[in-house]
């Protein structure tokens, strides 16, 4: 079975993976249960934490790892179905993925959104084409619309911060400015994870930055199912009042697909004052701070927040290793 979306499995399934990850972290567990297996990692986009944490997770299981970066030591890959390949792409993913499926025991894929083709992004076209062709488990290492590995690491971090008692705690996901338009994958997974955790969830963003209605509808439904509150605030300081944890993240306004210049003005000029500062954090309930990294210091969030004792982004990044170890054990049905 693949691991490509937080909608693939139940809350119970994910809590079991997180429980395993917490035990792996506690026990510093390393074994040879995956000796002889090979994990392939296909990166269409750059990576630091995802790449190294998956390599390390494989090593802790005794498995080998192969990194494939199309166009950098391997052939460039065409992803469009039916493409006439008379340009600069050398090999089609239909062929490459079928071949890789004969070599590896699982395949991680990182393929960001284009922020140009809305239909393809919203369908997660590249990831799903690979899923259709692969004959081994596929792991989403961040796609156009989701980052489930980050979502589970965030969920694990929240359980550690609040000693497994998330009901009644309030998480605020606040938009932040950024010089470049960024995709919705991480914010989508934060909203999905938080709304399934039992926490009250507030989305704080300028009105122009409110995500697609499908994302909002799912988050509202998840919160309703768990008896928690979901709300949207367009006033950042009001949204931060009484928060127990604050997650800062930038994402592009939906208008990026129709008018990139208008989106740039909204993201980088009109709403530049949305940088998260210590003064704003003082309005919270002594909240913990989280961010997926990498982060633009003093643009997305001020140094005084990142360097404070309540900042948990390093712990959050460390938990990527343990969650991904648990994901591999689950996909490969390894004993623990």
C-alpha cells in the first residue's frame, strides 16, 4: 500500500505510526530487519531534511538507499502523458518508474507544484502518475498538494509538547510573507493533521490568502467530527490571542494561477506586516512555535521567536527521522 496522502488511512492508523515513532525515538532503536532492501528516493526538487532523514531511517533499518535527481546525474524525465518528446526531456516516467520498480522495494517521490497549471497541481498529477505505474509502495516526500511525512512529524511533536493531551489545545496556523510564491502542500497537511488531532484550529491569513474551499471544507468536517472548533481569522493578532501553539508558514495566494504579478503584490507588499514577531507571540498562551523549515529569518518569523525557549522547530525536524522510520516499517511490515 502507498503512503501518499493523509486521507489514505484512518486516524487510528496514523496514531499507531506515531506511537511506533515515539518508541523508536525513546529506544534509539536500530536493527537489520530491512537488510537486503533498497529504498529509492526520486527528487524533482531540492531537499535537506527529507533526503537525509529518509537516508538515515533506511540505514537504521539495515536497508540501502539510492538517490535519483533527474537531470543531475540521471536522465531528465518527462511527466506529461502523451507528450511528443522532441524537447529537452530524455525519458518518460512511465518507463523510468516501471524500471525502478524492479530495482527498489519502495520509492519516495518529491514533486512540488508548478504554481502555473492549477488543474495539474490540484490533481497532484505527477505523484498520481507515478502511483499508477509503480509496482512498489510509493511515499509522498512532498507533492503539489500534500506533505504527509511532515504532517505526521508535526502531529508527533504536538503529542510530545502537550503530553498526548491535545483536546482543548488551540493551534494557530498563520500565513507569513515570503519573497517567492510557495505551494500549499505543507499548509494543507498542517490543517489536515491538526483538524484530526482533536485540537481547536484557527487559520490566520489575509483574506486574499484563504486556501481552496476543498481544503477548508475538509478541515471543518474533521474538526466537527472530533468535537473541536475550526475558524478563519483575517486579523493576525486577534487570531493569536490564547493560542497554545503557533505554526507559521507562507503560501501563495490562489490568484497566482491567473495573475502572478497581482499575487506578488499581495504576498510581498500589501501583507508584508504579517511577519511573526515576539510582540505578537506575547498575545498567545505562552505558545510553542513550530515551522517545517527551511525558514526565512526576519521575513517569515523574527529571530527572537526562533531563538526563544518556546521554539520547537528543531525538535519538529528531528521527528521526521522517527516518523519515516515507522512509515518504512509499516510499508515493509517489519517487526518492532
